């Protein structure tokens, strides 16, 4: 499965403020309880699936055959064993070291070392330079650079993506094995470093719930929250039948638009679909007759 790496996010509080602006009268008399609406936003995140979730990466330090997974870990995309690394110390620059990209090199192309908001560097980043890959890990002010990698085999589980090459690709099969259990990674070697690329839970660094910030998705979240707010008023015997009917109709339209945007295949998926269809049509309409007609044409040409 491919994921959207350019999707922006906002906090649940920002979403709730937009809803309160549309329901000014209800917000004034304290009819809106944020604690009752968080589960609605979580349900919307779950409905839209893995495509809206953030893709993150980190390096796990294996100690005595195991390592703790990140708190926001949900599904692993792929993993690699890291070889030896070189240490580069970054001298302090400016007034805040955390606001710069330590050791930035202009020749690194395709670098995605930014967080979801694009404001600060992540502590781990896989970059590509021509045909080679380099993994950069920041530990305080020290930069570790990994340049050699090896495949590792993972046992299939609910925490690993179905298309993960560590479980289904023969080229990634290796004597080094690992599995995920109870938030930990267990390996058959004692010490080392393992790089993992995974889908993160929809929370920020402080544990606050986040939602996608997209023009075609915002209405789905907003009308979902409005529907729950009006339902609570109905349970309190408040006459809001007209508002409820309007919100339900708009929610149905917004939900269909949101699912249409999220489920639209991107260019790489369309290319794979085209290649698979071309191969299937070749086998169905051409390849089955090639062995019969080609020798006949040779005999005719030889006779002439």
C-alpha cells in the first residue's frame, strides 16, 4: 500500500474551534463537551484507514535480543538491519540547536527529514544520494550515519503490513529473524541496530489527538462532530429536528467525498495496475497462440 507523505495535520482542539464557530448559539450555552467528541474524531480517523496516517521512521537499539517499539507504533512497513555507523559531532549553532538541520548537505536529494508540520527535523531520516542510501540518526548533538544495511525476516502478524517485503519477498529472507509481541521487537541476535519504517498513531508528540487538514476531508470531520452535538441535544428534549435533518444530509455527502479522495489510487498504484492488466491480457490473448503460429510461419517462409 502507498501512503500520502504530504498530508498535513491539525489538532483536535483546532477542529473543535471550527465547529464552535458554526454553532455559535450552542457553544455559548456550554452545550458542547469536548470529552464526548474525541471518540467521534477517532472513529473518523479509523474509517478513513491507513492512508491518512503519518509514516515515521526510527532506529531501534537491540539489547539482549529485544527493543521497545515507539509509543505511536501501529503497523510496520519494512525494516532493515543497520551496519556500522560513523559519528559526526555537530557544533552548536544559533540560539536553538533544535531549529536547524544538523549536518545538512546540499547533495542529499529527496530528503524528507521534517515532521508532519514541516517545521523541525526528525531524529531519524533515510536519504538517497544517486544509487546509495544513507540513514541519519540524531542523538542529542551527535549525528550517526549508517551506510550499510542488511535484510531481516519478520514473522507475519497483525502489526506488519500485508505487503511488507520482510515477510513476503524472497530477496529479503535472511538468517536474522525477528517478531513483534506486546510492544516489543524480539530478535535472534543479542545486540545491534534495526531501522523500521512504520505507520504512526494519530497523535502528536504530546499525546494530543490529531486529524487530517485537507479541504475535502475537513467537512467530514466537522459534520460528524455536529451530528453528535445535535444528537445530545435531542436526548435532552431540545427541538432541533430541522438542524438534525440538514446535518445528516450534509454529512452523507461529505463522507462520500472524503472516501472518494482517500481511496483514489496515486500514480504508482495506477502504474502497477496497468502493468498487471497488460501482463494478464498478454497471457490471455497472445501468449497462448504464440507457440502454435510461430513454427507454422517459419515453415512457410522456408518453403518460399
